[in-house]
C-alpha cells in the first residue's frame, strides 16, 4: 500500500507541475526545492503581488502577507538595537547590569501547579488556556537570559516595531508605496512572524544579535530596494529546517505527502497518467 501511494504521489507531482519548475535531475531522480517563492514566480508579476507565508506553513496553504506588509516591518529598523530601545523593554533593561546580570535577585519564573491550585501563587492570566502558567516571553527572567547570551526575541520585535517610524524611502518605493503610506498603515502581526521566521531561518523565538542584523541587511539591495530573493531564500531555508525536524516524528512525512497529494489534485493526475499509458502500472511508466 505504501509503495502504491508513493508512486501515485510522484506521478501526481510530475503530471501536475512542469518538470522545469521542480528541477528534475533526470527521469528517475527527483530533486524538489522547498515550497515557497521562486524566481520564476516573480517574472512578469509586480513585486507588490508577492505573497509570503510562515516558514512552518510547509505547503504555503495558510494565511499570507504581501510584500508591503513585510517592508512595513523591515523599513522601521536596521539593527535590533532600534526596537530594543523603545517601549517596556527600556524599563526591564534597568533591572540588569551591562553583562545581563540582575541587579537584584529575581523571583522564580513560575510556581508549580500544585502551589497555584492551593492558592499560594497564581502567577499570571491568559497564557493560552492555562491560568496557572505565566507567559515567559515578556518577563525579566527571559530578558536576562537573552542579554547574557547575546540573543534577541521574536516577542519584542512584535511588541516594539510598531513604535518606530517608517523612514526607508527606497524600500517603500520598491513595493509601490511611500513613507507616508507605510506610517499610516498598521503593522500586520503575521508579517512580523514571517520576518522573524526569515531572520531565524526557522520558527524559533530567539536568534543571535549579529545574525539578526546581518540577515536584515541582506534584505536590501545595493540600490536600497526590498531584496525579495534573499528574503524568500531564508523563508525557504526555514521550511527546509522545519521539515527536517518533522521528519524525525513518526507519521509526519506521510501526512505531508498526503496533504500535497490532495492540494495538487493527485487522483486526477494519476487517472490521466494511467490513461495516457494505456493502463500500464505506474512503476512501468516511471
């Protein structure tokens, strides 16, 4: 059964999508690129029509943001220092010295569930569906951890980037917009997550400071425009990294193959393939 499904899946992909788009190495050897934006997708279409999804959206089937949304996030900062120097984070940083060590002993991040239920220390509200669990992302304890290890957080990019003005004229013009329009447009939270997915080439909540700034710089061309190719390459790298991680979980590869088979209308492709081969078996055709 597994062999039949695998053959049907490969036949569906081959029959549904032009071979050149996936870069077939030969008739029997297949080399798939990560699902995402490709150079060929951009040819003949405006930059403003590009769509980007989360790196964790391996098949790009979920909600997407456009290039303007991405640029509205990127065009407000050039270094992590820009969005770490505004908002609540300024007050939190006063709790630490220059090396990230707390000036005073910080309490434990959370109490145990038993203590909380006993009424000894309900810590925080509204973290998921668990009222006894504290969201660690905005806490001084998590901030101190990141300071000591030279890390920046996805959470604080999302919290603070909207507090910064948009100033990058060239980047705005490259997506058919202006500084004024960008400043009047609200930040799309999904775009923030997509940007950090690219920065981390994963779905991680933290990344090294130097790597963050280096990748942010790579998203601008020599002329100051939005470098969609560099950005989409990092998103695709993130998808590949996530997919590799998922492959170690039982059942995940089969589930992903099934979803892609359905998305590509695999059964119709298989029927057409068999009809064109006069009823020969799939493995005889391939």
